[in-house]
C-alpha cells in the first residue's frame, strides 16, 4: 500500500505527496488519533492517488463557519487558482456541533412526553434543519462558483452520522476530561426521561431528521453524494464502538469507513 497523509491547514505539501481530496469538517474528521479520514487513507481499498488529503475546519466547528465564519479564509485559499486544480473530490462533515448548539432541538419540558420522537420540538427542529441546509447550500454553491460550474467542480461527498448513546461520556486524554459531554446535559436540562434507552431513541430521531435533509439535498444536486452510516455501529456494544457521546472509537471509525464510505467511494472510482 502506498504512503498516506492527512495535511492540516498549516502543513506544507511534500513535493511528491500532493493532496487530491479536500476535506472540510469538524470532529469526525479531526478527532485525535482516530477519525474518518485516518481510517480512510489507511484503508486497503482506497485507490493510491487519493491517500493524501488536505483537511480544513476544526474540532467544534459549525457548518456555517466553513463559508461565513472563522474557517472561511482557509477555504478561500484552497478554492483559489493555485490550489483548487489539485482536488479530485471534496468531502464535507458537519451538523453535530450545530445540533448541540440548538440543544438537540428538544422541547423545553419533556417530562410528560412518552414518545421519544415527540421530545423534538417541531419549530426548533425546522429552524435547526433550515439553518443547517442553508449553510450546506451556501458551501456547495461557493465551491461550484470557484470551479466555474457543476460540470467543472470535483465530486462532493457529505455524510450522515450514526446513532449515539447519550450516556454522559466526554472526550478524555488519560484521566483528564477535555470537553463534553454534549448530549446528556441537553437531555437533563429539558427533563427528558432518564432511561438511557429512551434518550437513545430521542437521538435516533434527530439523526434520522438530519440524514433525510442531507439525502434530499444530495438528490437535488449534481454530483453531490450522501454517505449514510446510520445503524453501522451496534448499540449493544456501544462502549466498544464509541469513545464518547459523539465520537466512535478507532475500531468504530474503521467499521464506518469500511461498511459505509468505501462502497460509495468505489461507485465513483475512488476505491477498489
């Protein structure tokens, strides 16, 4: 297998290792030690020309920040004439931090709600999904304009998440908690039933709404493809599959890439 590398925004490209994929994303691309991109470039079925990836964004980034906020300058740089011709595909990751910012679109008081899906406030959910898809649309439009049209720009891959367990685990290094949890505090503040299985179903409903929005968006665009990883990780062994509430373990990310990403990339010529 050829060598591989995920370049960070401040890295310089090696002369013989130019990236051919531009990845714009949050923690599923950035999570330390293991993430989607690392699992992807190490996968034996990924074709060798695509094992070098340029990464933009950062942990905690929201989708709108890639085009309107603090990460927009990096994006403009890589969409400029000196960079954009290097890329054969563009990958976009985002929605998790946006959802946390909206407190998962939960109703203000869920204490009397017996149906997990009914814990989502429809008005808040519509506002969240609307803002999310406006940002995604603006990002894809910006990329398309930079390349001079849909037929000239690279393929774009967006992705859904899998169903998390809101068990209160945050991101830790050794015994030091760095950040999180993200889901359980929202559940507690909105008085959601304390049963983990019930709360997991609330998260499942939210992930399904995001996935439908992404799939509908991809279907409405030329050469935008949605990678759906829902149901890939098994909740009965979630502590093996998930490092914490939002991020799979190394084994989990490898499974998501192997079962969900590689088949889609193979359909479009990026994997064997």
